[in-house]
C-alpha cells in the first residue's frame, strides 16, 4: 500500500502548524511528556476522552491545565473522593428562598475539559455520573437534560500503584475513554530541567508567568475536527483494524477482548494522527501507532496471565507483529 498524499491546502497547513505551536506552549510548563501531549491533542481532535495513568508528581493535572490554556479552553478540576456525590459533579437543584422556586446550579462538568483527579477513588455511583456526560455530552438532573459546552473532554487521572481504598472502574466506563496514556517518570535530563525551572521561580499555579499563551481557540479546534472527520480509510485498512480486534479476542491470555466500540475508537485515533502527520487517509502505520493507547485499557486478562506478569501492552505488541499487514 502506498502512502496517501499530504494535505496541501493553506487552511490545513496553518491548523497543523498551530497544533505544533500547542506542543511548544505546553513545553513551557511541562517537561518530558511529549507523548502524552500528543495523545491529548489526538483525543481532542477525535472528540474523545482520556485516562491518564501515572504515579503522583509526573504533572498529569498540570499537563491538562497547560494544554487547555494553549487552546483557550475552560478547565475545571474535581478531586474524586469516597464521599463525592453525583450531584457534586453534574450539578443539582437548589431552593432559592427569594424566588420561592428551585434553580439549577451547574456542576464542574459544565466546562470544556474536566480533570477528574484520581477517578478510581470514588464509588461506582459517582463514577457512573460521568457516563452520560462522556457519551451523550449532556447531563440529566430531575428529568431534564442539559447540554454540555463544546468541545467537551474528560481527562481522568489514576494512580497505578495505590489501590487501597479505590474502586475499579466499570468496563462500560473504561470503554468510553478513547485513549489511556501512561505518564512515566521523566528522563534524568528532563528531571534536571524541572529543577532548573523551579529554581528560577517557575510556579505551576501561574501559567501566565511561564509564558503559556493561547494559539488556538474552540472555533479553530472545531475546524480541525471537521478535517479529521474527512480523513479517508480504505477497505483494506478497515479490515486490518477488525483483524487486530479479533486477534485480541482469540488470545489465550485475554478473557475479554476489544469490542466493536474499540475498533471505532482506534479508527478515530488513527484518523487524527494521520491528519496531524499530513495524510488524507490512514495507513497501517497510523493504526499501529495508536493500538496501545486506544486498546490497552479495553483488554481484560485472565488471572493466570496477570499472575505471570503479562501486560496488555505486551499482548498488543505481539498481536501487531502476528496479524498480516495489508500491502
């Protein structure tokens, strides 16, 4: 299969260059997480949500806040705790004594990017409050549906090592996350740079002082999303995605493989990555590049595989090597 020709229109080129500038702006505050930055941009372009996994202190929340500022979007953060109620996220009806009536007070979900910090520390009832928002872009309170702003993305974080007092995310909710991005401890040189900036007075609470400025807005993001939606996909590549998904269901180490929603998620992510890299149609390379972040949270491993230390990433890499690539 030959690579598709790159986009040549001025509007396409300008928008892609602006997303390159977004990476530069984020780099003014966050060091050593280039892959996560790209993943968040891809999720925004594809209109999806992101699960960020990493130990405390790797700048998960700072990363989202900085990205939001560079895109001129509103961000709100919710610290998920065991006593958090659904209404604390979606909003609730409050009695107004002066008016003698109830009025709706929007919760933090009414924003462009919601940072759901340590989402696995709240009970399933509150976790499920996000399901309608993530899938339908609306919330229902007292029988009335209220639309959320556009764009809307949930960027949820979780700690991969502290499971005491946590609640496993239900499969229905995990499946709503387009990507799962893993933030590692930065390299030594990047960690030194973090200290250099801190010694120079950088404060993660003051992004303006760090020089982070908006280079895109919601309208331009919508234009880019429309262009991503137009990225083509040949029947051979679509069949390749299905073959990869079916291989996960047949793996002896997997109890539950990738669902059809997972195949559409991989397609959406591949189209966003293809557009960012200047292609008007996806290739197997774009698919392979997005397999891990799009599917690592969708596999349920058998108990014996987990005991042997097998990871979803290992299984997915093996499947990518085994499934025939269309030529």
